[in-house]
C-alpha cells in the first residue's frame, strides 16, 4: 500500500514538473516572438546588422547604429548592404516613423547622389518604402527633382529608372506633391512610348495618379497629344523616308 502511494506521488510530481516546464517554454517563446511574431535582434555591431537575414526586424537602437554606419562609411559594399537592410526594415510601418525620428531620411536621401548606380538604386528602394508614410513624404519631397533627373536622363529601363519611378508613384498617391512633376510630363510619355514592359507599367501607374488631379489634366492631355504627334511623325519618316 505504501509502495503504491509512493508511486502515485512520483507520477503526480512528474506531471506537475512537465506542466511547469511547458509553461516556462510558452512564456519564453512568447517573449522571443515579440512584435507580432517578428524576431528582434540582440545588440551587436552595426556591420553585423547588415549581414543578417532580412526577415529580422531592427529595434530603434540598432537602426541608429545602422544609420551612423551608413553616414560614416566610405566603403561601397558596406554602404550598399546598409541601404538594403534599412530598406527592408522600412517595409514595416513602425520603422518608417522610427527612421524619420532618428534623422534617417536625409542620410538615405543623400545616397541618391552617389555615382555608383547600385548604391543609388538601393537608396531609391529605401526611399520608396519610407515614402509610404505620409509624414515621411514631407521630408522626401526635396529629392523629387533629383529623382526625376535620374529617371529621365539615365539609361532607359535601368534598375535606377524603375526604382525612381516607384518612388515618384508613391509620392503622387495624394495631390500634395503632384505639381512638382508638371515639367516632366512630356518626359513621362517619352519613357512610356520607348520603355519595355516593366517600365511602361510603372509609368502608367504614375500617370494614373496624376490623372486623378484636375489641376494636372490639361498638362497631361497637351503632353500626350504633342508626344504622340512627334512619335508618329518620326515613325513615318523612318518608314517612308
């Protein structure tokens, strides 16, 4: 009888122990999975942050380290990796605000002037994600002229051109900054007529945004008629000489 009671107590202890372990496991896993299931990186050096998988999310302290690295480095490889990491993190709405508050938009925006086309593209991709935030657009609008110059004077169908068109498309979702593209409407139609499929689609998205603003309609129609007329005249000359 005593032996049976002893076995019963041992079994009960094992059950309670297993339950306690399971609770600890759930609590620990819950803490590790914070921020809606996204993993937060532990503290590490700024350069290490650029080499990790892009599905992790940086916290404010880590973003600050990364921005300092981007601002201070002259190494194009590190610069490009830092821009990719920032761009990936800027896909999350919370980080869009954090990067702005840390003064990150001018740091990223400065890199679109870099002569290295790969760095320029990565900077534009980061600005594209940041521009989803309306408050960020107030700071990004100062780069619209430079982006337009890169889009319309650079190589047709290039990665830089597509990245720039994406930024401009986000920046023209509302009417607030559309007027800044008035002098580039003819260029948009030129790219529409001569670009490849991907480029045409991106230009059409941008033109659709502009067409919803009555203040832009007249300029769009005039540019379309002029550009199409020139295009068909040139086509006829080439064909029939």
